[in-house]
C-alpha cells in the first residue's frame, strides 16, 4: 500500500463518513469500521481507495482481529480515528443499567480497545496519529449521564495516552464537536433542534465536514507538535 492508512470507526454515516471522505482527499487509504456491512460497502465504494470492516468496537477480541488484519494485509496504520459512538439519553433516576453499560462500552471502551491493539505497533515504528472524538457534552448535559461520563473518560484517556506516547513520536488528541447536523441530532424534536441552533454564536449548525477538516489537520505533519489537546468544534457554543 503506497498510501498511508487511516482507520476510522463509526464511519458508515455522519461525522465518521465525512472524516473518511476528507482523509481520502488528503491522500490516505481509509479503512471504515462500523456495524452495517451493506452501508459500509456503499460508503467505501463511493469514497474509493477504501475498504470496510464490520465491527462492534466494544468487542475487545474482534477489534484485535481487525487491527491485525489491516496491518497484515494492507500495511501499517498511520492514523486511528476513534469516532464510533452512541447515545441512550434518559434522566439519571430513570436510566437503566443496560443504557449505562452500552454507552460506556461503545463510547469509552471502544476507543481503549482500538488504541490497545494499534499502539504497540505504532510504538515499534515510533510514529502515529490518534484522534479521539469526544463531545461538548463531556462537561455535563441534562439527560446524558452515561454519554457525558463516557466522553469525559475519552478526554482522560487521550491526555494520559498523549503523555505515554509522546516519546515515541505518536500524537494523541481529542475533538469535542458541538451541535452537529447528523442522524443523531435530526432525531430531536423540531422545536428542541431549533432552540439549540439559536444558541450557537456563529449562527448556524455545524456540519460533519467542519469536524472532519480538524481531524485532517491533526492527522497531518503540520500537527506534529500538537498532542494532548482537546479542541472544541462548536461554533462558540458553550453547554
């Protein structure tokens, strides 16, 4: 593989798909990971120079198999983007254990699983870029105890990994998208959606490509001295 390889999780739609598209235009061969095999196939075909792997990022052994398969058949993973995430919003006093466990498993354990299996080879090569997608909700948001806790955990994971991996020339950064136009936000009630947009200082909702272009910067050589950072992409909105 002549092109550097970028793995993007949660890549069949929304922010993840935009990240894969933008990285492809910047010269990366993109590996898309998500749950829907058909959607992945369509996305990979549309992008070109891309392939899809059906994967639940919360499955430690499955992530190990995919990471090894990518490295052994395509080549070294240069960039890892941990984007896969879900929400199961509910007020804390009504939240079920399953709703808590599933969100934490995907949104926090998922990034750990991929980093755990990709980092050893990056250390050997003394090179790599890891970009974790957190959320503005990490600061706390009503009805999102599980999601906020997981996304706050992603920031702690990012900052710890950045310190551990800096001597090996591996950068680790986090991006916190604000209110982004996506399948997740479009499920909101229209009045709630409009109220959120009205709070954004720049006067518009964010797009997946707004986030993807920041990922592309962090994945580039231009960001070689940037690590352990948390970058908000929210149009100036503070929750």
